[in-house]
């Protein structure tokens, strides 16, 4: 047999065309799939026909029953017995109305008339005191009656909830509003034992059992109670008071909302009906539905009448929801996230449901009202630990979503490469606004209670143990034993709030939260105490701070102690002495030096022997070497303290030592210095970016203050880089090579970040050497590129008149651009117009730069002036903008200074510290204002001390008044009648 025909077979003899075996198997398989598809198609067609026939038959029967029922109700004879109501009226009504309402078509007028008639008949029956005529008397009848009553009541409640969700209640005065109000009134009466007129003491227990079963059904997913209430409330745009135009319309609208809220809260009170082990489980099921469907409604509390809000804040409702959110957190958050995926697209981003749940819980738990002075007050009976843990869980979930969509900020600014994302954020924040009455509210307004000082003080006051460590995973708190709120929980709470405000508040960022945290008495001291426990284990640390010296215990926040009253005159006198010293300048030169001489000199004397005290072992690996709890405490502390440092003057920092004594300030500086250096050296990840942003900011503020008035030994700043600091030339050249040969910025991030962010870890001589190394490498690279660097025929030739050095230099050099780095050949012309003899081998260029700087910095030029202090430092003249080409000349003068630095020429001029800080983009402290405007500075200090004095006087007067009232009441109590 031939090789190609080896695997071929013949099915019908040699005369038939032969096919291969694989083709045969494929053909048979295809035919089998075709026959299977035909069978399935036939079965599907038969099923569809059967469903359609069933639907048609059911619809026909429902319409016939509806017609018969209408005829029956037209010829109805009253009064009706409960058996007639159940069998003749409710039984057919439930059948045809359940079918007609669920078909999704437009509601007919006949359907609405049937519902109004039926609901009225049942309500009239429930109001009857005759047991035979009251429909609810079946709830405590025989077994069959109770079964029928429970079944029909569940169906009636389902119909009522369907009416609430489906009917159009937007048109005031319409028939839909009337039917909805009647339906909800029936649902409320059926579940309220007080509305039954036929109850006697002997039947209360059986009736309670029936109502408990009914309420248990309402709290389950089968009833669709909470989804129906959600659909109705979401249709409300503004509070009820702004939607109604007449008292009748107000009554109907308010009745619907109040009834819907009452039904939603019914399952939370089921535990009071019957003592049963399943009650807690039933409440938990209802609480889960309440959290998923109602607490996630945008502007939930603002859409309800104010009179209903206390019911939502009741301990039985709010505490149950908080505990359920802790016990079933993963499942509830998963359902919320699934809802977000269904409602959110890439083009249309809306606030996720977890965000609204967070805002609504904070609003309800803190009793936040419009124009309320004490908006930080908590709801009565609130479980504070559960509240804090729930807010943390929801806030972390919201932050994860914000990071996923690209709306979290880096370096406290919106991402530079997300212009579209920033535009979407503006639209998103615009949509997350509403108008409550005449007050326009934003999403951030719902979070305002967390920015109240009283809110923080109340949370901290519930601490049992300030320094108790907390597990990373929040525990499931039982329904019986709420935990106490710890400082670490509060730290997590406000750390999340800082990030949320930074992301969503486009105007002020996290400023409201930082203001509150920074100026709350004792809070920063507590945070630092917790950090000392974690970062300095087994070491003695300073336990007292200046806040304890100048303030009475933080537990009495609003009271003035007797000790303060006793020494008030002395303290006030010392304040004015401080003011006089600051105005005269003695406080900065003499007083502080005298007060700090012993401490600083003592610190300097032990630098060589005890420098290891500034080496914090837990921070040697940067943020990766500390726990999540310490990371959170450190993040909140750096954010708050860096904000406070912006307004602390030198008297508070050095003399009063508020909020920390100088020894604590040194420890804080060493912690931040070690953390930042090691984090940059090890190239930290993005997950530690929020901590590092605030840590770097706080470190810079402390270092700049130490540069002005030393409070730390030099070894403290140099210690982190003492061991593993790279040589200067190696660091500079490695940075240049990596920057030139790779596009990956992170490859050179380590060395570059250490050099630019923490240059103080290098001694000043090494920094100068590094600067010269960068310049030498720049010259080499320019020489390799073919540019002229040294003296030669291609140097820049300029001719300068002796009497017009600045003017000629401005005209000839200002236009050079990048050629300014090249060698400049200077020729001087004397007053007679003749060129001076001599060759420029560098000496004339140095003379030119020195002379032009001398002319530009002189007061006669008008570009710079000297400060009024004894140092006579240089600052720009505000009148320079009125000179011709004034701004251009100041810019040219900057080029001259840069050229001098580039060539290694020393200019003997000193700029004001404020001006240098401005050039570097850094913050200037209040005490530096005295070098610019001494009069303004003096007046500000006087006003500040006077305001503090007036505050203490008012506190004293208030305290004396209270003591006088108590004394008078005591005397009246002793007076005989």
C-alpha cells in the first residue's frame, strides 16, 4: 500500500471517495453537537411556551378575580367579620394584586382604587374593639388562624413596601402619595401592638409572638424592606420642609417618611418583645441590611425631617449597626464595593457607598447639627470604641478606593500627571453637594465633627491605658462588652482623617484637622509619650513637658486651677518682660544664650563620648523597621507638630519650652533625623510616603530653628551618616553617572535624596567640597561637549568702563545665557576712555565680579537695603520695582552671584535669613519678622500677650463667679426658715 493511503479507510467500497479517520471523527462530532443544539432549542421553546401560557392564564385569572373583587366590594355589607376579611377580601386581593404590581407595567387607576379600598377595610377592622370583627385578633387565635394571619400580613407588608418603592411620590398632591401613605400606615399598625384595639392582658404574650415573627420577616432580605426604603429616600432631593407648599401635602409627605423610618427601625426593637436566644441574630440581620442599604444613602440624614434623627441615633440602633459592622466587616464592605462597581464607570465616578456610610455614621454618632456650637458631642449611650473602630475600617476602605482611582495626593498636592483625574475630582466634589434649607453643604461638612476640639477631648477621655498596644486586626466586639477607646485607636482615626481631608478638601486640605490636633492641650504630649515608650525601650525619658508646667492637668480642660490664680500676677509680669526682651532684641542674643549656655555646652562636651544616645536602634531600617502602630503614631505626631512649629515663637520654644522641654526637643530631632536619613538611604516605598512627607517637613523646621538658635549638639545632626555616608567625590560622581545613563529616576533616588533632603548629615566642609565637585564635573562635561571653559581665543570678551561697572556688565553679560559659564575676558577702560594695560589671567575677572557686586549691593544702587539690626544683613529693596529694569537687574545680580560661586570667588556679603529662606522655598518663622519690619513685629507680640492676658483674666472672673454662686447657695441652705 502507498504511504499516503496508509491511514485512510473506505466506508462504501473502492468506488466511493475515501476520507481520513480524523476528518470522519470531526464530522461525527459536529453532527452530534448539532443534534444536541436542536434538542436544547426545542426544550427551551417548550419551556418559554409553558411560561408564557402560565403567565397568560394567571393574568386572565387575576383580572377576573379583580373584577369579581370590585363587584364584591361595591356590594359589601358591613360590618365584616375577621373570617370574611381574611377569606373573601384579602385572599383574592393578595393574589391578583401581587401579580399585577410585579409585572413592571404602568400602574393602572383601577389597581390603585383596589388598594385604597382594601387598606381602608383592614385599617377599620384593626380599629374595631370587637374580637370577631378585628383582623388582628387572628394573631392570637387558634393555630390555623395564626398561620393565616402571619402569611397574609407578610404579603400585605410586601405589597406596602412595593408601593413605597414603585409609586411616583414626586408629584405633591397626587394619588400615588395618598395610596403610599395609606399603605405605610397599614404596615405600621400591623407591626405595632399599641394600635390593636382588641388586645387584653391575656392575649399580649401570644400577640407579641406573632408580631415578633412578622418583624423578623421584615428584617430579612425576603421582605426587601431596606431596599424599598432606600429607593424612596434616594428620590428625595431636599428636606421635606422645602418641598411642601400646604399643610395637607406636608402631612402626607411627612407621614410617608416617618412611617418608612419606623418600619426600618422595627427589627431593632424586636428583642424587647420576647426573650429569645435568636433575638440578637435577628437584630444582626436587620443591622446588616440597615448598614448596606440606608447608611450608604447620599445625604441620608439631611433628607429626613429633623424630628426623626434622634430615633436613628438611639443606642439600640446606632450601637447595633456599629457592632455588626465590626463583626461582619468583610462581608458588608464587599457588598458595598460590589454596588460601587455597578454604579461607577471610568467616565462617571461617584462617591462610593463606603464613603457615604462613613459620613453618615460620623454625622449620626456626633449629633452634628447646623449652626451647633457643640457639634463634637456624641450620641447618648454610644459605644465609643466601636465607633472609632468602624470609622477606621470605613476610612481605610475609602482611602483604598481613592488611591485606586488616582485621587490621593502626593506631597500634599494633586498628582502632576493626572490633569484629567483632577478635573474629575472637581466634578465629583461638585456632585457631592446638597442644599439643606438655605445652607449649601459639601461632603466635607459631614466630617466637620472630627475637626472639633471637643470631639478629640471626649475620645481621649475614654482612655483606660494610654500606651496599650493594639493588634493590627480590629477584633469582633461582642454585643455585651464594649471596649474602651485607646490612644492608638484615636491615632489611627485621625491619621485616616488627615489623608481623607488632603484628598477631598481641595481648598484647605487637611488644615482643619491639623489646627485642631496641634492646639488641643496635652494631645501632642500623649503622642510623644507613646512614641518614647516604643522607640526608647528600657531607657529613662523626660516625662514632664512644658504643657504640664504651664497648664493644669488635661482632665480639667476648661477650668483654671488655684495654683494658676495664685501666681497669675507673676506669670503676667514675666510675659511682659519677655515682650520687652523680644522688642529690644535681648531675648535673641543675651537671654536665650544665657538660659541655654549650660545645656548646650554640656551637650557639646559629651558629643564625643555619648553620641550613641542619638542613635535610635528601631529606626536603623527606616519605616520598615517599626511596627504599623508606631508608624501611625509617628505619622500623626509629625503632621501635628510640624503644623504647630509654624506658629511657635522663640519665647515659647526656648524659654517657656511649650509643648516640650529642650531635652525632649533633642530626642524628637534625633528620631526624625535618623528616620529620614535611613529611609532615604534604603530607598523607601510608596506605602510610607504619607509618613515621610510630614517627617521631612518637621525635621526641616526643627533644623532651621536650631540653625538660628542652637538647642541640639552638632553630633546629633551628623550622627546618622557617620558610618555609612559615602565619600563626597563618590557620591557626586555616582549621582551624575546614574542621572546621565538611565531614565529611571528611582535608580539615583537614594544618593540624590540624601544630598538634597538631609544635607546637614554632611559637615559643612564636606558640603562645600561636594559643591566644588559638582562644578568640576560640569566643567568636564562641557569641555567634552566642545564648549570653551578655560582661557583661550574663544572666551567671552567684554569691555568695562571704570565708572560704569554695573551698567556695562548688565548690558554685556545679561544676554549671555548659558555662555555665562564660559571664561570671561575682561578689559577695563579708564575715565579717559583708554584701555588699561594688563592681561586677564583670572585676576581681572575676579576684580570685575567683586566690583560689580560692590556696586549692586550698595544702598545707592537701590536694589538692596540693609536690615536695621546690628548684623546689617542684605534684603531686596521693595522700591526696586519702580526702577527702570529693576526686576531684570535683580535677576542679573543673581547671575553674578552664581558666576562667583561657579568660579570659586568669595563675595563678602551676607543675606538676611528671611531672604535665603525665601530663595530656598522654606518657611520663615514669626521671630524673623523683626529683621524686616520691627514695628509690625513689636505690635504683633504686644497684641498676642495682651490677648493671652485677657483670656486668663476672663477665666479667673468666671471661676470666681462660680465660687461665689456656690458660696451663696451654701449660705442659703444653712439659713433657718
